C-alpha cells in the first residue's frame, strides 16, 4: 500500500517536474547533469525557503527601524517632560525660598515687637509699683494725720472743760488760768497746722487718684495695643509653624520627639526668646503674660524646627539640571533601595543635611561611596561617584559639596544613587524631598 502511494506521488511529480538534463560543453568534451524530479523539488523548496527567509528578515529589520524611531520619539518626549518637571521644581524651589525669606523677616519683626512689648510691660509694671507705693505712703500719712487731729481735738475739749471749771471755782489761781490759756493757744495753733497738713494730704491724694486714673487709662491703651500685637504675632506664628509641622509629619518624623531631642542638644537659656517672668505678688500670671509666654514658646518651637530641618535630609543632593532615572522599589526582580539622579559626568553632589561622614571610600557595587550619619538615627548614602571630596570623621553642613557624579561600581551610566536609611532600614528618599517642597 505504501509502495503504491509512493509510486503515485512519484508519477505525479514526474508529470509536473519531468526529468531535465543540463549540458555543459567545453572545448574538448561535453558533459551533462541529470536533474531528477526529486532534485528539482528540493531546489524549488530550498529557493522558496530562502525567499521566505529574506522576506521575513526584511520585515523584521523594517519593524526594528520603525520601533527604534518610535523609541527615539518617546525618549525625546520623556526628556521634554522631565525638563518641564525640572523647570517646575526649580520655580517651586525659588518660590519656597522667597516664602522662607518672608518667614524669616516675619520672625525678626516678631522678635522686635516682643522686645518692645517686653520693655513696655516692664516699664508699666515699674510705674504701677511706684504708684502703689506712693498711694500707700499717702494713705498712711493721711491716717496718721487724722488720728493726730482727733487726738488734738480731744485734748482741746478736755482743756476747755478744765478751763470752764477753773473759771467757776473759787480757789482758781491767776497763774493757772494763764497757763491754761497758753496751752489752749498752743493746741489751737497745732490744730490749725494739722488741718493745713490734712488739706495738703487730701490734695495730694486727689492728685494721686487723678494720676492713677490716667495711668489706668494708659494701661488700657497699652493692653489694647498689646492685644493687637499678640493677635498679629499669633497669626504669623501659625502661618510659619504649620508648614514645618506638616513637613515633619509627612516625612514620618514625630515632631514632638524631634523637638525634645533638639532641645536636649540646645538647652542654653537667655535672650529674647526667654519666657517673661516678673513679680506678681503671689497672684496668678496675667492674660498678657500667658499670651506672651505662649508666643515665645511658639517662636522657640519654630527655631527648634529650623534646627531639626537642618539635620534631616530634606534637601536635594543635585542642584544642577538632572532627571530621575529610577525610583525606590522593586526593579528587575530586586529591591532598589534609593533614587537615581542622572546628569553629566562631574556634576557636583551636595549633602542633604548636617551630619558626620562615616564612610568615604570604594564599596562593592556602590563604587565610590560616601555615607553621612545624621541625627534622629538617619543615614544618607551617595554612590557611583567619580571623585570623593570629604574624609571620614568630617562634619558637613546641608548644601556642602561632598563629591562629583560618576559611573563607578555596578552602574550602566553616569548617575547618582541616593539612599536614605532610618535605623538601618532603607526608606524612600522622595518622602523627604516631597515633604520639603512646601517649605524650602
């Protein structure tokens, strides 16, 4: 059965592809090559395969060229988008810098107003103390004068009674009468003097009361002015402190814990931010004193926030033109523990916060690497540098240049690999950078 089928196929093949002879003639002899049906079929199939392969290869090359053009256009669009975002970030940074400058001016104005208000309150307290002392002296003198007047009046009455009895008696002596008359004249003069002093004291007391009323009116004016100043300072303080508080919370840093830690490192006292304290003679502090102390505490908190912001990595490590090439998170099946900033070779790299350099050398995978230890258990890493400009143990400030961008270590191109670690665990650096956009 199989032989018959093969014979039929061969017969059909000979019908469509009959045997051919190819003659090759030279000068001396003639040769020929037999091309059987099977050989012809094999040649046709091979030629068709070659043609099909050529068509497929041409199509693949054409698709690659089209795809490459699309990728270049997409790369151009992404580059334009990154440049637009970079320009927006630069504008936002300039706006935040202007807002920070305005906040600093408001802070300085608040300090001046607090100093003036403190001087005014102290002067008012001194005047009040002097007035209270004067009124106490006047009242004591008035009471003593009234008492002396009453005593003199009683003695005068007694002398008059004695004189009347002496005039009515039969055994009154002339000398005694004269003595009594002289004594009466002396007492009358003393009464007149006492009355004059009483009138003077009363006049002084009236003047003192008028002065007290004037001082009370002046005190009310000062209180109204202080209330306006307090209100303005409280509003300015709220506007200045709220963004800082929001920034720290957005970065996952508890503000109260940060404030306590900074305060332990800066525990000196004195100066314009010292809370107001003056004698109240055992009474509770007044409303103005409590409001002033509350404002001073807020200003102190804002100052501590400023110190904490210098010591946490809220800045950007690259200030020149750059683009983000890779973010924090899984990449190619592995965890990418930082953010990559791509720029030209040798671009300056800056510290993002105050700290101490704990590593400045080559490390496998990272290439030339700088590690900086900051407060609050935060560490930042700057990898793949072309040049390191700091040494281990060196103290650096935020914005200080620590190296140049390069391509050292396991890297596919010039860029900066930037990491932030809290308690040894990597966190997303963009959390800090985005949190600071509304402040700096």
